[in-house]
C-alpha cells in the first residue's frame, strides 16, 4: 500500500466528493455518454495537490483526457480547494483498492437548499423540437429542475422496431396519437434495463408536445424525482402547490416506478394523483422493471390500478434486432461499419441496447478520431474491456443444467448418445447457447457434450438458428433461456 492510498482511507471526504463529481458528470453528459466513456473511471489516489484517476485502456484514457480533462479539473477544484491538478492514467481495478464504493451520495441539489427554487419551476416540459444529435453533442447543462428534460435522440423515428418490442412500440404510438383512449390508460411499459422504456416514453412526450393540433402538457419524470419533489414540497410546506402542479397536466409519465417500492408515503401520493388524473380523463404512462403483478412491495391497490389499462412488455433483444439497431445507429453516425463487425457486436453484447450502443459509440469515436476505417481488429482493441466483461462467466455446465431443467430431461443426456428428438433437440439448443454465450471453440464445446465432433456442434448451431427463424415459439423459448443464463 502506498501513502497515496492511505490518504484516501483517512480522507473519506475524497470519495464522497468523487461520487458527487461523477454524479454531476453523468447528469451533464447524459447516461449513454457517461456509460461509454466515464463510468470506468476510478479514483486512484491523492498526492499533494494532484489527484489521480485511472481508466482501463489507453484509448479511454486519451479520450477522457482530451474531452473531459478540463471539466474534471474544474469540478475537483470546486469540490476541494486543495486540488489543483488531475492526472488521468491507465490502470486496472487493482490499482484502486480504496473503499470508494458503497457511499452513494445523491446529487447535491437533491439534498441541499434549493428547495424553494425547484418548487416554483413548472412541471410542464419545454417544447423545443428534437434535433439530430451526434455522439458528441452535449446536453445543455441541466439545472436543478426536477421535471427531466427530454433526450433529443429518443424519438419514434430513432426507435428500431423488431419482434421483442413491436407491441410496446405500437402501444406507445397509439397513446401518442390518441392519449386517454379507453383501454390504453394507464399505459404500463415494463422490461429489463436498457431495452427502450425511457426511449419510448420520451418519444411519446416529444410527439405530444410538438404536435400542432391540440398540443398537450406533458410531465415526464423518474419515480425518484417524483419522490424528491414530493419530499421537498413537504419540507417547504407547499404540498398543495405540488399537487396542483402535477394535477394540471394532460399527460403524466413516471419512469422506473419500481423505485417507489418501500417508499410508502410517496406511493400513497402517487396513487391519489394517479386516480385524480385518470378520473379527469388524463393519460398516465408508467414504466417499471417488472409487470404490475410482479412489483412486490408496491401497494396492492396501486398494482391493481396500474394493470387496468394496457400493459406492454419489452423483451430481451434478439440477434436480428441487435443487428438492425446497430445498422441504424451506425448509419446515423455516418460511419461505415463492416457487416462482420456488426455481427460480432450483436453476438457478443447481448445484454441490452444501452451497452450495445455504448460499444458502437466508442468505435465510431475511435474511427473519427484517427480517421481510420472500423475493422474487426480495431474493434477487439478498442473494446477489449467491454468484451472481456461480456465474456460472461456463464459456463457450458450451467448452460447444460439450465437447458436440461427447462426441457425436463436428465443432465446426463447432454452427453449421452441418445438420439431421440426429445433429447437431441434440447442438446442442440444447449450447444447453440454454448456457442453464443461462451468464447469456447466448436471442438471444445463438442468435448463437453460427450466428446462429440465439432461438426456436430456446427450442425446444431445452424439447425437451431434455422428453427428459430421458422418457429416463433421455439425462438422465444431459446431467447428465454438465453435471458435466464445471462441474468
Ligand atoms: P430503459 O429505460 O429500458 O432502461 P432506455 O430507453 O434508456 O432503456 O434505452 C437504452 C438505450 O438504448 C437508449 O440510448 C436508447 O435510445 C437505446 N435503445 C433501446 N432500444 C432501442 C431501439 N429499439 N432502437 C433504438 N435505440 C434503442
Ligand atoms: Mg430507463
């Protein structure tokens, strides 16, 4: 342990300040950009008046230094007068052994004074038109407003539709066209992280606030912001104003409702606002990570009301959808990305669209920065940290076990010589998933399945791919298994 690390241990404020700086950066640059470039920054130590921050690769280090170096320095200086310089270096996680995690400090504006100010801000959103934004566009600095601004890229036009999200998309479109239609109120969108819930909500809001005939007032905010607004209102004894403000909108959208689990008072307030608005014929749109009935911890009566309108879920992406999304985003960014690279990314980064987009953004930035075409080789290099994280810890054994359970066959049948369809098909599915989810080669996979030949694995992969194209139910089944294994 070096002295610099000790200083941090003795200086708990440093980690709090760092958490605050990162939080602020995230708000400034937006979620996608933050995840692409800044999330992996680690605080390595303080030496005199110089603070050291590390990033896992040279490319990231260069990028962050050139784009955010000044900003980081200003932010540090504002937080801590003793700091004058910020050194950004390449370093792994093990060069940063400090206890920095675990202290999640909410952005300062949410815990400190400006309560009065925020309350006077209208809930209704600005009505500026969406503009095409490139990777480099900065979102204008966000003040302490509690009604979140809309992301200009999150429009219906920018949303790529495929099997896993077509229903949710159609419902969102419908609500944007005719809010408060019977059967569509509330609209409840749910699905895992990064699958497009926020995107669709913003798209509805853009559409409604921009339309020329009968423009309507829309309030969009996360459940978290809803809670902070509510608490601030209680503190400053202006709950009436808060209620009136909320109840004056035509469309209320609350994102990530699961945040209200365990926050009983806020839930209660939301429930009343909800009922009031619905009774007045106003539209409600809500998103969450689970369906209303699975949101354990939300009051029963609220869950019931939430499930009364239209409930639409966003499924995990399929390979085909990931390819389409990558194609669309690459075209938008104006960078030619070879099909091989798109296929590689769609195979490797299966968790969610946000990660996929982050990887592509980084490739595009790299290509622009060095004026070099995107190649598979460059992809490996530029994304090596992301790819490593996605070389999941899923093992072939886990895949075999899960698939056997799912189809109700014995685990030993994964390596047995039995060729009955009831056994052979699940075995093929397991081989297919092993190819998709691990970095094992075909011969290695073959060996794990009772010493089968690599051509058998190859055959299994193409057979399953073909069946998935032909048979929707089968495809869903396989995607479900993939989702289970990845979670
Ligand atoms: P969620 O709210 O479900 O966690 P987001 O709506 O924030 O996810 O989506 C994460 C990122 O992925 C956003 O940048 C969004 O634009 C993008 N994204 C998700 N689904 C799609 C899609 N079908 N087409 C285009 N972009 C998408
Ligand atoms: Mg979201």
